[in-house]
């Protein structure tokens, strides 16, 4: 019976020797990526111009997707895996959090706002974009700001921060608005265009994206005082600091190299697929500040002096 | 899995007025019931009418009912809803259209669309059940009633329908439950019924599993109670010795 512990000892020794030294230090997602040789990226299908599908290949494109690819490049270097394979997994606003949590998706970059509720479930990378929540309305209409919307039909997208702000504003200021919650941005814009609502409240960058899709983009304008600022981040599994650091480092290096500016120009100030429309959406001061000082905090709990509102 | 369970989420404030998430579920349940009950009344009345039409000797009238059933049964419910919500209002005359889209409360117009859609959709299914219920009766019943000098109206009202309805209570029950489950399509046109409130809670609180667990329990309890209620009705109206109960 003496042989059992000896065999066990030999087995452990063999296992230790045969494992490359650096791999033994890896944990969590990094270990999973190293061992499987694959990383799974979560992407959206219609968050224009952040992460969306523009052609029949089914592969995502967009601003957030370019940042995501920069993360992949960073991981290739850090893990010394030039052949790291990329797998894509489409997520929706309802599935994105559970799919990150259960390990289906390793990193999700789309148009996900970093907020304190979500931080209970997932960790966020440093911010990749900052938006203000504003209005889209007809250029020649009298609806230029939130105060003009008393007693009117206003549309927003279900499950967004805009919906929450709009409903709270309606309750607090007794504005008597009819808040319509459309199932996605495209349908919300339909309701605006067909006259069911006089204004559409949403993240300004997404409004620019919807405007570009309109039959006559010049008829519409993004207007109104921003009601909140929000930072988009990439989601990673909670409690995996090594992977989060790798992701953050890759994003910060992307900012430092200045490549982020080219990416911004490519998606917000040049014609984009599929229709070759130009959003003509210059970089905001908030985003410039975020790129200069990357943070993984939600916009709400940023230090007061950084807040512009 | 790396999930942070928090069942107290339902008692937390939503940030909208002083509402808690539980308030949202309660109001959502209210809308679900309001949609389903009204749509069911529409379906039962129209479906019965169509079911009778399909069994009439007049080929033209029976044909109309058949066409209705084929159209409404073979187009997906969601497609029908989008037609009622997006397309039909655009066919109204301009003045009426303006009023419907601008002045009418958007919740009301969404509610109208979904009730009409669900009512007409379910009517096609009720129609088929009423028809089979009538056809399941022995032919002699109609002949006997006719021989006694009953009018067509009297034959259906006094002889055929009372028996047919008793036979089809079980399949009608399952249609009744289907209306409640199908009412969840309303969440896609911005009507804040139970599923819409569930999704909203999941998005706002990031507690997706708690929200959907509660919704599952509510739907389950609601449908179980309805099923028991229907079973009670079935027993109450049963006529001893009638052939529909022959198996017992």
C-alpha cells in the first residue's frame, strides 16, 4: 500500500514539470483563453455605430468592436498567442449580462452603460465612450427641449436609462407626458417618424445613428439639454482582476497610441456601412476627457469636478 | 456561475416616483388581465358566430368563415399585432389618423391594437372548436328539432349549442389560458403588461433571474387558478347522462 502516495507524488511532480511556468500563474478567463486557444466576443446586431452587423457575413463592425479587437491584440501579446482564435456571440440587451456571467462570452463591447446596478453582476473595463441623453425631433417643430414636451407623446427605448429618467421626470415635475417604450431604437424611431411621438429621448450618439437612417436625415435634429452623462464600458466577469487588468491595459494602450482618434473619425465622421451614411457627430468634450483619464467608474459616481452637467 | 442573487430587489425603489419593482409587477399583472379578459370576450363571441357559420348548410356563409379561419390561424400572432399597430392606423382617413396617433393616449392605442389582434386571432381557434363541438353531436338531433318545427335559430340556440359548449369546455379552457400567455406580445408595442414590466425590472435592476422567476410564478399561478375555475364550471354545468360525460 506504500506505493499509492509515491505514485501520487510522481504524478504531481510530472504535472508540475510538464506545465509551462507562465501558464501556472494564469487564472480565470486568461487561463481559459490560453488553454482553449479561443476568446469569445459578445457583440450586438443593431447598435449603430458601436457594434452591429452590416453585411451577410454576420461579423460585427463598429466603434466598440474596433476597441474589442484592440483588446484581442493586447491579449495575443500578453499571452504570447499570435494564433488566438476569435469566436463571436451575438447578445441582446437582455442576454448580455447572463452570457458574460455564465462564461459563454468572455468580453462584451457594444453600447452597455456602466452603472452601479450592473456592477453588482459584472465588472466593467475602463470607459470606451461617453454619451449624453438628449432628444431627437423634427427640425422645424417647436419641441427643442424637455420643457416643451408637457402633455405630449414622447418615445424612448425600453430598458434604457433614458426611459428611467423620462419616467422619473414625468412623475417629479408632473409634466403629463405619455411615455412610449419601444422595443428597440429602430422601432422608437419609427414611432417618431410616423408621428406617434413628437420626440425620441436616447443616448445622443445612438440618436445620430437613427437620424442617419431616416428617409430625409436633414429633417431631424438632435436637441435638448443632456439629462445625464453615461459611460459605456466593456463587460467582463466579476471577480477576475487579472483578466480585467489585461482588458484595461489594452484599451489604455489603444488610447495612448492615438489610434482611438482614427477609430472615432472612421465611425462618427466618415461614411459607414451598410448605406455609406455619415453621422457627422464630432467628439464631445466628455469623451475627450474620458480618453485622457480613463476610468472604470460609472458616470454617476465620478468625482464632482469632472461632471459637466 | 457568477451571479449575485438578491431577492429583496422587488422591494427596492425603481427611481421613478415612489414606486417599487413589486408595484411594477402588480400593475403589469393588471394590464395582462385587462388584455386577456377583453380579448377573450371578443374571441368567444366572434368565434362562436364563425363556428356556427361553418356548420350552416349555406356554402357561401360557411366559406366566409373558412377563409377567416385560414387567414387568422396561419399568420403568426406577432405579425398580426404589428399589422394592427403599425399598418392599420395608417389606412385611416387623415383626420382620424391624426387623432389616433397624436391625441389618443399611446397606451390606449396600444391596448386597442392588442385586444383586437388577440381577440380576432383567438376567434379563429374558438371557431374551430365550436364547429367540432357541433359536428360531434349526432345528426339526428338537428333532424329531430327540425321535425318538431324549430327554426334554424332555435335549433342552434336551444339544441345544438348548449350541448356543443359542454363538450368543448376542456379545449376552450386551454384557449382561455393561451390568451393570457399570448397577451405577452403586447410588451413589444410598448404596453407595460407583465412581461414588459419583467423585462424593465431586469434591465433597471440587473437582477434578471429574480425578475423572470417572479414572472414565471405569477403566470403559473394565474393559469393554474384559471384552470381550476374552468374545471369547476365544467362540473357545475354538466348534465348527468349527457353523452359528453359518457366516459365517466
